[in-house]
C-alpha cells in the first residue's frame, strides 16, 4: 500500500461503477480524497447544469463518505494555477478519467508531463465512451465524417475488444481533509430559484440512473424505434443528463441492453443513438474548429440575420407555431427537450428565422441539463446543414406537418401551451385558422411571427448564396 494520499480528480464521473480512476486510488492508498474543480466562468453559460452539478456533488459526497472518502470542491478559473500549486506539495499520487473534449485532453498533456517531471505517481484512465477517440479511424487512418460507416466500425471494434477489468472501489481506512479554501456544493446553485421544477422531475444520483435504465429496458426499449418519435409519450430513456455527468457509464448501458433477450430492433436502434454520441465526440476531437465555427467552411458566408425580436420570441415559446412553442417551454421548465422537437425548434430558428445556429446552441447550453459540447454543437450543425453528415439545408421542416405527424392529437402542445387546450385536433397545429368568442389570436396566443411558405422561400434563396 502506498503511504501517500491518493487523489482522484472528479470531472464527469459521478459514479462508483466503472470508475477506473477512483477504484485505482482506493486500491493503492489507505487515504483518498476526491476533489472537484468548479470553474465559475464556464458555468456562467450553463445555468441549468449548475443545478444538476450541485445536486450531483451533494449526492456523490454521501456515497463517498460511506467509503470514508471526503469530497472537496475548489473554485478556480484556471486548472493550471491550481495544479501548479498542488504539485509543489508532492505528498500525493493522483488519478483521473478522461473527458473527451479538446480542452480537457490538451490540459491532460500539460498535467501528465508536469507530474512526470516532479516524479509524482499518476495514472489517467479511459472515460465515458465505448471506444477511445483514436481507436476508430478509416482504413486510411483518417477520421470518419459519415455516421453509418463510423458506427459499423466502432460497434464491431467494441464488441471484439477486451474490456478493462472492473475494479471494485474499496472502503478507506479513515476520512481526511486535504485541500484548503473549499466551498460547499450549495454555493454552485443558481441564485434565481427558477429551477424549482427540476427538483420534482430529476434525481441526479447513480442509483436513480441505474433504476431509470432498468425501467427503460423493461418497459420501453422494445418499442423504442417507434416510440422515440412521439413527444407526447415517454418513449425514450431520458438518461442524457445522467450520461453527461457520468452517473451512468455507456459501457453499463451496453452491458444491460445486451443482457435482455431476445435482442429487439429497439435495442439496436437505442445503441445506435449511443453511437451518435460516440460519433459526435470523435468529430469535435478531430475537427475542433467546429466547436466555435461551422464545420463546413462554405457556411461562413451564409447570410444570417440578426433579429433579437425573433430570437426572444423563440426563446420564450411565443413564435405562434404550437409545436415550436411547446418545445421551448418544455426546455425552460424541465431542462430537457424531446429529440424530435429539438430538431423542429432548431430548424425553425435557422431556417424560418434565418438566425445563426450559434445563437440557438448558446441558449440550449444555458437551459439543457444534458448539455454536452459534442452533442449540442453537432446537433445544431446537423440541423443547420453546416455539420458533418448533416441534414441538407434545403430540407426544411414544416412545423405544421411535423406537429400533425408526431403530435397527432395535440397532447404535447396542450401540455406545454395551455392557452391552446380547447382547440380541436383540426386546429391545434394551425391556430390561426381558428377563432371564436373565447379564443382571440393576437391576444390569447401570438400570430405566427413568420409565414411558413414565405420563410421557406427566403431560406432557400439565402442558401443559394453559398
Ligand atoms: C439541436 C440539438 C441539440 C442537442 N444537444 C444535445 C446535448 O447538448 N446533449 C445531449 O446529450 N444530446 C443532445 N442532442 C441529442 C438528443 O436530442 C439527446 O441526446 C436526446 O434527446 C436525449 O434524450 P434521451 O436520453 O431520452 O435519448 P434516448 O433516445 O433515450 O437516447 C439514449 C442516449 O443516446 C444519446 N443520444 C440520443 N440521441 C442522440 C443524438 N441525436 N446525438 C447524440 N447523442 C444522442 C444520448 O446520450 C441519450 O441519452 C441534441 C440534439 C439536437 C437536434
């Protein structure tokens, strides 16, 4: 047993299962500290996630305390300054799991070499993906740009590879304190209490993630291919925030899914969606420019329009298109939005309103509990047409037809846009065709901010310019 203190740098891995770095720390050391570095300036644009993060820290702390491990949180705006100071102490060994984002991986290189220079014992482990980013490449060694061949290769590679042994986390001898100037997890909560509704819906803890996974596998996975399209029902897993914060490792998802016999079309489809997450992580690491700019350079010349009135109407769910407004209100109220509706509201912003996808991406970043740079940026660029393997720009979602097809009875709209609750199926997705004594368009619900046909023609015209 190593006499030094074992440190585990907690990032997106709020779990005990398949947490290789933490397991290694408890195997090698009697005394272990888990620490989290809170970057306030990063989270200033991730308001909803401040809530999830704060709750995750509180819940994980309890799990760790049962193992005689303390969780210490330090606020810092620079990993480098923190570690340059820490390294001076030299009385520790350190472990962590990878986060597959270019900034994290770049910092890892700095840290690995600083630790090596000072002779400090350290080890970095695989993070929360099925495969390492560099493991999946085309036969000519270049990265995939198209999803289907990527996933065919990635799935096969994963099935054939020998998984890392799952080490058990051991109980430590005694609980100690180590870092100075620590803060409490409550300090991370947003000041305004707008997130109160989240507390009724979400329980950010590993055991709930595992329970939700089992519920999904037992009750919904068989019908997932079909059920995932309809926002009025719970047809998907709703595991995304748990996956983002690592309450659930995707390998656990894989293992539990394939245990279920017989394997259904739903299971394959579901694992393919996990594959999209893998693809997005591969993309942002091989093409990091896409995190801030268009993946496809020809979109740099796209004539986006600045229109704060339209942007605000979209954010508030007051565009006059019921399915769009329902989605935006679901997002603000619950911190989550159904995938189909994400595509509809995204398409509406970039194509009907001609507003740059970056504005949408920023708003989602602030409101989504599952926000992840890889999937948010790739999702937005997929919608806009500027991404890799994206929907072509000229494919413009018609919000009326999308509503009529995927929310036939208007149940989803009525849930989130209650001012339309008395409209019949015939009018629920085009309330401008309805009028009576009780319902006045322009007073009870807005007129559409743009006309679909006019906006569509304008978008196609703008696209011709690039
Ligand atoms: C504009 C836009 C922005 C998005 N932003 C994010 C984001 O910030 N974070 C995020 O996790 N997902 C994002 N997505 C992808 C997708 O909408 C969500 O992952 C999904 O809705 C989460 O719900 P679920 O857990 O019930 O998904 P399920 O259908 O149950 O899928 C299971 C898991 O697979 C992954 N997944 C599913 N669909 C996708 C997809 N299209 N792309 C990548 N991974 C997927 C997620 O980890 C998800 O939890 C975005 C999609 C769009 C169109």
